[in-house]
């Protein structure tokens, strides 16, 4: 088990150093995006207060900023863990993640094996981003995560049972999933996101 965790964390060697360099850039991006979004909402709240705006509108902006701060803090912690080589096993991470979302469950199929650090981190980030979108745009929806270990690739499929498809489509085209799609392609994989019946589906494929 110790060797498996070490392999997944990608300890030692130039490949690991390159992966940590990319994790450091991701850490910077997470902070930049999170803080910028918070500032937009807080500035809007300040202007509303200065102009005697509606209390509900002000509260909505403050709540949005608080949610972004919470999500940004979670992502920052995961990025720091990756930099330190302290990633928890992927299965444990997904179990903890669905535990924070009511109505979410995870299923794992295929022969479990240690993943390259970047593939593991991509799965974690996409799962996190997909569940964040569900909480924002389809609260109360049931969510099913499927992680499949194939011979040549690992596949993560995240599906929810409801929510306005238009809103979720917009969310899927935003910075979060767009950034994940770019990362997947850099790893030689793919990410697809779009409406699926009454709900929404995000599918990540990464070679291993």
C-alpha cells in the first residue's frame, strides 16, 4: 500500500518535479480565480450598501462570496497536499467528497491501481468541480460518480438527476471545467460536459 501511495504521489525524479511545478501553477490559478471572484461580489455588495440597496440583494452577494471562499479554501488545501506529496488515496478522497453532498454516491469499477500524480489530481479536481456545480445549480439533485479503472485509461463519470440544463451548460463552459478540459487534453485525455436528459453529465478520460 505504501508503494502504491508513493507511485500515485509521484515521489522523486524529474517527472515528479515537473508535476509539482504544474501543481504550483495550478495553486496560483486557484487562488487568483477564487480571490478575484470574491472581490467582484464583495464590491457589488459594497456598492449596494452605499446606495441603500435591497437587503436581499446585498445578502445574496455576501453569501456568494462566502461560498466562493469556502470552495477556494478546499481547492487550495488539495493543491497544497499535491505539492507536498500528501495526497490521500483516490478512493478515500472521492468517498470523503461525496460525503459533503447530500444524495451523492460513488461507485468504483475495474482493477484498482496507483495512478500517475497528474492523472490522480485531474480526477480529483474534476470530481470536485462537478459537485460544486451541482450544489450551485441543482441543489437537492442526486449525483452518481463512477470511477472506472481501464487497462489504458481511467474514466470518471459524474451525473446528476436534475437542475436547469441551461444554467449547468453555462457552468460547464466556465473557467473551472474549461481549465479541467485543457488539463485533460495536455495529459492526452478528454473531458466532455453537457446536458443529459433532465440532468447534466461530466465525463473525464485520462490515459494511465
